[in-house]
């Protein structure tokens, strides 16, 4: 039996599907961040809970860094992976030299310093590419902490591309912005978030 739906119903179903994918991505970012912090704290005895204040923003950078490591060094254990990720991430998210020094000592002890240097370089490249992308949207980023507030958007780019390909929808963008802000996982307002998402979608459509 065929079920006929209107164009508006089709669009509504598509929008809901995209919104669910974004919600799943945010949940993945949060859970992955907690896992990396937990495993790193267990290994080093250091308290990385201060990083949780960045919410999904942190996971937005952690996940692509993790994918780079797993693609190039699949032999690493989950614990080694977390240690290298937290080492690379804290380089950008904290200026606490004591924590960074202890992390480096643990990384050297495990014989992972060469891999860590490789990952640090890849993270720097990712940061520069992302920074150029954000600035190309005419969004001024003056400080590192300002730029890091936007990194949560990296894993969401495939869904935003899907929105751009299916057609610009002001209501969907407004709804997504409010939902993301309501999750309490980003450090920017729903208004700034809506502006960011709108500019990204328009860029994808151009």
C-alpha cells in the first residue's frame, strides 16, 4: 500500500530527521568527552573536570583528532588514545604548565611522544583550517578561546550540508539553534548560534 504525503509533510519529516542526527552528534560529543577525561584522569591522577565547562565544544575538536589517531595508529589502546587526545587538547584549552608537564611525562613514559608530536601537528592544522573557515564567514575571532567556542560545529557540518542541499529553512535553523543552546553544551547564545548556522548553510549553497 502506497502512502502519499504532501511536500510540507515530506519537508517536516526531513527536518525532524536532521534535527535528530544533530542531537545524536551532540550526545556523542558529550559522552566522548567524558570518556576521554575519565580515562586520562585514571591514568595520570590529574583532575581534568575543568574541561567539562566547555561542553560539546571540547568534543567537537576531540572527535576529529581521535579519528586521525585511529586512522594512522589503530594499534593504540583506548587508554593510550585518550592520553594523547587529552594532551593535544589541553595544549589549547589550558595554560596550566603543571598539568601539561605531567601529561608530557606520562606520554614519554609510555613511549608515545613521537605519536603525540604527530597528533599535535595535525591538531594545529585542523585548528588553522577551521579558523580560516570561521573567518571566511565574516565572523571575527580575536582570541584562541573565542575560536574554541565554535569547534562544536565541526562534527555537525555533514548535517548542515544536508540542510543546505535540501533547501534553506529559517524555521529549522531557529529551532536547531534554540535546541543546541538549550542543551547547555555550547558557550555561545542561540542568537549567535543561529547567525553561525545560517552563514554556514548559505556558504554550502553558494
